[in-house]
């Protein structure tokens, strides 16, 4: 879950049990997918640095291809995520499922899609079994797919990952308040 205020200052935000379960499940799925490959999975707490804005953001989970590239050699300022995951408790400010165009989507995603290495950005909903994946179709062109329901599968082209929604949402109780 992103937050312009608390997460930028402290690096972490408060989360729910469901958010923790989704994060654990995604980490496990991506570790299996990326194990023994050039991809490395990094959990929440590692900062993605946006040099043109002179600040960093903290994705819930990210994947890096090859060696991490660091801004000015600083170990806490990663420049080259290829996949980023954002777990949404509710739609974030500026984010709307009904939005027709990408500029109307979440504010941080608008900045992150300028990262030249970024190939996919996923919004993982916490209140329902729904994952929206934005992927780089061309240099300045992004496409979008959405998966809903526990019988669906999220496919990541960059890692050839197949993430069954039933595994992403294992033990998630949609009745819990977020």
C-alpha cells in the first residue's frame, strides 16, 4: 500500500492481516518463479528512487532483473525494478477502477511508469479477488489486463510467471475490515 506521507517518511505503513497474507503469498509465488534466474524478489522496505522527482517510493513487492542499480551508489535507492506490486486496501486517492485512461490512475504509478526498466505494475486489491496489471507494450505505451475471481490466473510476461488468484489470496478473509 502506498502513501505519500507516512511511507515516504518512515518507509513503512501500517497494514492489515489480509495485506500481510497477500504480501506473503506473492513473495512465496514470486520466489518460486524467480528462483535460480536473473530475477530477484525484494519485499517492502526497499526504496525505488525517482531521480527526476528527488524522492523514493516503497512498493509492497518488486522484482529486479540482474544486479540492482543504485542511485549515487546509495544502497537504499534502487533504480531498476522491472515489476512492482501495490496492495490496495481501498482505491488510493486519485485511483479509480472506472477510469478509462492511465493518466487518471494512481498518482505514484504515473511517476513510476517513467522508470525505463519497469515492465509491469500490478494493483492487487485487498477487499476483493482482483488484480489489475499494467504492462509496457512499447516505450511510451502501456496496456492493461485485469483478473477477477479466485479461478483466474495472473500472467507476468517478463518472468513467465503464472500466479493463480487462489494462491495470491490464500487465507485472505474478505469479511475482515481493511
